[in-house]
């Protein structure tokens, strides 16, 4: 049951103040996604603590978390509102809904991300002898993006989206190597096996995955974005974008940690690529 269905089914159990909040949300869920807690409280003529209490009654952790679930309800479809993704939706409707869902997911991920875990991951990556990125299915594209980012950092980097190559690479890993396993659900059996093999061979394993998942239990360090997207039923969308943002965060931390001399090397890499592109001035002539 998604969050809009929960509101409708629980409306008779709400207090008078909570029902005011429910009425405002059901009348215009798209507006709610963009609203602050203060704005929603004003529209419903209730206090901000009432809004937070309403959100927690729906099994969300607060207003930001509630907005994420609400956006995903609209993107995934629900019979209780007019604006939901259905077969007859035009490009304007489904484009807006997917953007809304993704932006809400990123905002919630930003608030939940463990900064201390990010810092530890950057420490491990900057000291690595070799970095391997492993992903399967939708996460494979994230692993390839990570390889593209880290390849320019003057450290050996590989990326495999084939389970046989991942297994051989994990077996050949050793102390000082870092293996990054990427999986939104953390329930892909093959990737869990790969993480276990890498650790058995003394590699440090970083999991970009869900907390308390089977994969997380096989990792040395877990980075979780806690984006509640049901990829068993729907195409990976917001979760994949959040993973890409996390890769950018790690790459940025790596660059800053290495210092200004290292950034000079990055400038050389950029300069070497200039000849492969048309000059902007030539295009304007």
C-alpha cells in the first residue's frame, strides 16, 4: 500500500487536525511535494508538529521522507489521485512526474547519507592499490560511470559487469585492493558471493547498497542512500540517479583529498582531450 492509499484508508482514524493535513495533500499532492513543512501547516491551518505527527503515523520518518514516498506514489501510479502515471498520460504529465519523483528522492538521500561513512570510503579509496567497480543489470551503468570518473585519477581501475570476470577479479584481489559492489536491493546472490570472495582475499569491500541487505553483510563498509524504490516491480529510476550522485561525491572527495598537486594532473588529462573536440569558437563562425 503506497502512502496515498494509506491516507485514504486511514482517514477515519486521523484526529481533526490530521484530517486537515490529509485533505490538503489529497487535494493537490503535486503541490505538497514542493511545499515546506511550514507552508503545508499554514495551508492546513495546523501546527508544524501536527504535520510531522501526521507523517509518522504513515510510517515515514518525517516530512522529507513523506514527500519522497508521495512523489513515488505519483510516479508509480495510484487510483486515488488524478495525476498518476497511466497509459493515457501524455509526455508533459509523465515527464513532470518522473522529475518530481527523482528530485524528491535525491533530497531525501542527501539528508540521510552518512557523512562519516563517506569520509571513511574516501580514505579507503585514496589509499587503494587498485579499485574495482562491480555492478549487474541497472547498476552496471553506474559501475561504468565510476570507472570513467576514477580512471583519470592515476590509480589502476577496472570495471566488470560480467559475473565470471567479477569472480576472477575478486579471486585475484589482495590486501590494499578496494572492490566497490553496487546494488540497490543488495539481494543479488551472485554479487553477494563476489563480495565474500573479495573479502576472503583481503580486499576492502565497499557496498553501495541497502543497509541490512545480504550484500551489506558481506561488505567492509556500506554506503546506503535509503531510496525506497521497488525495483522488483518498477524500472530502476531514482535509485540509479542517486547512485550516480554518490559516485560523483566519492570522486570529488578523492580529488580534494589528494591535494592541489594532484589536481594539476587532472588538468593535464583535460588538456590532452581538447584536441578531440571542436572548438566552441569555430562552431560560432
